[in-house]
C-alpha cells in the first residue's frame, strides 16, 4: 500500500459486532499481551488480545481514483436494479 497510514482499525470482541477505532497505529504490549491503539502518539484505546475474535484490521483512506471507481459502481448498480414501473 504505498506507505499509507491507517486512519482507523476495525476490531471485533468475542461475541459482539465489529467496531472502528480511530487510530493511526496499533501495537501489542505488556504481559498479558494487549493491543494499544495510538493516534498522533497518544493512547486512545487498549484491549487484551484474548478479548478479540480476530486481529485488528487496518482501514486506509481511499484514493481519489478508488472513490471515483466506487461512485461509478454504485451508479451502475442503481441503474441495473431500477425496476421499471409496473403496469396493471
């Protein structure tokens, strides 16, 4: 990924829905191990490794090209899914 910095991390606690944490770095620290999330060098969140169902997934900002491709895809799908008016 061309050295992009993550803007958030997606985590999922055991048995719960996914959640996003706004941070630009995640590291494991301490004993017992826990993930420490930082934004601009300051700790914003920490959680024990055993409390998560899977590893945190970094979320990166979209490039202008990716945004345009997504917008085109959404418009194309909208046209495909549009149902013509039903006549009775």
